[in-house]
C-alpha cells in the first residue's frame, strides 16, 4: 500500500500504517481480533490525525475498515477498499473436512488439566498433521500471529454492512482467487453508497497488478465524493 500512499501524498496528507505483526510493527501482546485492531486505529486517528479520514485498505485491512465504518461515532468519512475480506465465503467440502479433523485433534488437548494444555497445544501446532490441515496463510504465521489470523479471518461482517453510511469505492480483480465476485456483490448490495471497479485480469493484489487504474480511480473518488 505504500506506493499508493506515496502517489497520493502529492495532493493529500497520507499515513501508511503497518498493523501489529506486519512490516516494522511488533506483534500484539496476545491474539487480537478485528475489534482490537479497530480500537488501535481509532486511537491512532484521534492522536495523530485528529480529523475524519478516508481509509484505503486491502484484504484484511479492508475487513477492519468495514468494521470501523459500521460502528457508532466512526472517524471514517470515505472507504476505498481493494479486494476487502469480511463477507463470509462459501466453503468447500474439503474445508469442512479439515475443520472437523482440526476440532477432533484439539478435543483431547482441551480436556487436559490447565498446566498441561499450553505445552500440548504448542506441540500440536508444530506437528506435521496440524500443518497439513492449515492453510498456506495460516502456516506462514508464527507465535501469537497464528491465533490472531484465526480470530480475524473468522470475523464476518455480513450482518453489519448495512450500518455503513459513508461513500465506498471497491476495487476487485477478475482473477482474484481469495475474494469472490459473490462476496463483492454482497458488499455492493448492502452498503448504501457503494460502487465497484473491476480490474480485468488482476488478481488479489489489484493495486500491484494495475496500479495506474487504481490510482486514477482513487483520485476521481476523492475529488468527487
């Protein structure tokens, strides 16, 4: 997202923020979900920006921004989101099979006395069977970031999208394999003032695949909404 911030900084005051556990930011002290991330960003806006903001976010950053915009007294005046997550996806039978096996593996561990649970859970998370059950994104995380990943990706916003009343611009790559067209459609239908820009041939990182189109769309949106 930093190239976007650099480009827009010619005209606008921009802040490029690394969420906990990303970029140069340390991980959170304990597993965080979406509300904890939103609280951190709200405090940052209050102390560093001290005005209403437009949030430009991608993927899970979009999920957090959507959650923030749905809350009372939100500091957000506009949203510009690239392949945002947050709408519950349709799951395949393979996903449900892996989830069932994971619950079966965890059940004996959770039945252990409290002093034994922590080392047993640590052993389970490092086992080959557990890594085979986890997604590539999950297996790429370490330490507290694994549980943070689980808490955030399982926070779905389907029921809160109608509470968002700020102008919203969505970008979505037609070759995106992480976020489906159906999920983007749910956002379009439930957010009152919402538009979608399709990035033909782009994947999940549309701002990297087609930066000129995204920047042009952002500038038009900022100047006219």
